[in-house]
């Protein structure tokens, strides 16, 4: 039988989910830029901006909860 999650397991799972979400937002921004005809440098800049915005969104979601 499986018992309840410990606090450490809950924090680790939350951290993995946050990292995955930030990566998804950043990667999708870069892919959208490339599909729109951006150069590699532009796509890299947009990916970085997407990662930053994803991090800001995670911070905001944790702040309001």
C-alpha cells in the first residue's frame, strides 16, 4: 500500500513540475520564433525571454497561492 507523500517528496515534485513548465514555455517561444522565420540569434533571444517569463509566471503563481 502507498502512504501519503512526505513534505520532501511534495517539494521535489513541485520543483520538477515548475522546471518542466518553465522549459515548456521557453521552448515553445523559441519554436514559435523559428516557425515565424526568425534567425538563430533571434530565436535564442526569444527562448531566453520565454524562460524568464515562465519563471516569472511560476513565481507569481506561488506568490498568490
